[in-house]
C-alpha cells in the first residue's frame, strides 16, 4: 500500500528554524521529523480537548433537558473504592 503523505510548506522565523535545527542535532533527529512529531502531538492534544468539550456540552444539554444527576455521595463512594478489592461499578 502506498503512503498518502503530501508535502506541506510552513513559514518559520529564522530564530525558530535555528532552534529546530539545534534541537534536531541534540536529539539526533531531523528538523523534518521534529516538526512532524510536534504537529502530530498538537493534533492529538487538540482533538482530545475538543472531544472533551463536546462531551461536556452534550452532558450539559442532557442535564438541562432531563435534570438527571448523580448524587455526590455515590460518586465519592465509587472513587473511594478505586484500588480496593471491592471496587464499585460506575454510578449511573
């Protein structure tokens, strides 16, 4: 299977380019590899943050519609059971 990689050009300041080159030398990696890794990690982090935001909005909308909540005592008992022989199921 052939790779679906496509080149992308980005403009960096001279200072950023030098920093990238220097770090690449220190890490024994190419500036290209470092840039790809940085973009990949950024995308992973931002996609996770957006997913969390969407889940939060969905939960808020559900609460506004139903008014359903989980009592704090149930949540605390569940959390206190973590790592014990009698770990409880997630409260519903």
